[in-house]
């Protein structure tokens, strides 16, 4: 949750100190860990700034997947989705 808290604080600062008022179109992007944050926080960011149109364009987000033996590895999004679907079955 620290990432979401930091995001809220950054937007509050932009509004208070820099006069950000209205956001019409918002594009959120990031690579690696920023790509993962793009997946996780695009909707929240759109709500915080009151954007009319919001688009998230992550590039190479990393996903941590635990295998049955509790070893972790980095996998592409497709594998993470497949693993999550298998785990919930």
C-alpha cells in the first residue's frame, strides 16, 4: 500500500503546490517495476486527478509468482494469469 500512499501524496502536492486543476486526458506508463505499478495504479491515478480519459500503457511489468515449493521467479503476464487461474481451481 505504500505505493498508493506515495501516489496520493504526489498528486496532492501537484494540486496544492503547482496548481494542477483539471486533467482531461491521462496516459500512464512505466517500465519494469514502473510497468507493474502502471497495472496496479492507473485507475486510482485517473480517479485522483479526475481525468475524463485514462489509458495505461505498461512496458515490461514484472510479476512475482510463487510455485508450489514456495520458490519465486519472474514471469511474463500470461504465465502469471495462467498460474493464478490454476491456483484458484
